[in-house]
C-alpha cells in the first residue's frame, strides 16, 4: 500500500517550473510513494544546511533531485526540530506512513545552494 503524501508550498512552486517534465516527475513520485525508504537516500548534515531527517531521490538522467521527509521516521527518531517549518502545521506527532515533499530542482537548487 503506498504512503500518503503532502506537498508543501515550496515543492509546488518548484514543480511549476518543470511543466515539460510533469508526467515524468509524477511517475517518479508514485514510485517513491510505493517504497519511500528503498527509493530514497537518507541525508544528514550537509555542506549548506542540516538535512537531518530528510531524504533525497533523483529522476534518472534528468538531473532533478527531490527532497522529502517520511513522517514515521521523523517522529520515531525525534527529528521534528530539523524539518521544514510547514511540517509544524501538518504534524500531529503520529508516526504516519506519509511522505512530505519539500523541494524539487537541480542539485544546487534542491539542496538550497542557489
């Protein structure tokens, strides 16, 4: 059973700039939702930002990176303080099988180095 999803405002804004790749992006999103732990990589403290509690996934050959969080991992590991401010509005402190899509873009853009 696929995980639920929430897309924060930043992700939606980023996604709008990839209109020509929308079908490909949505296809990849659906695949990730089927098995988010297996189809994404855990991040940690990065060069530009602390990515504790976040994960990344790529669109093969497209140079596009997703930044996401998985609610159940966040709650179980106490990572709430590390996640996006919008998570505070949607988090109910329950370890739900839900993916929160935070950003999408080229490598530097998705990781916050613009």
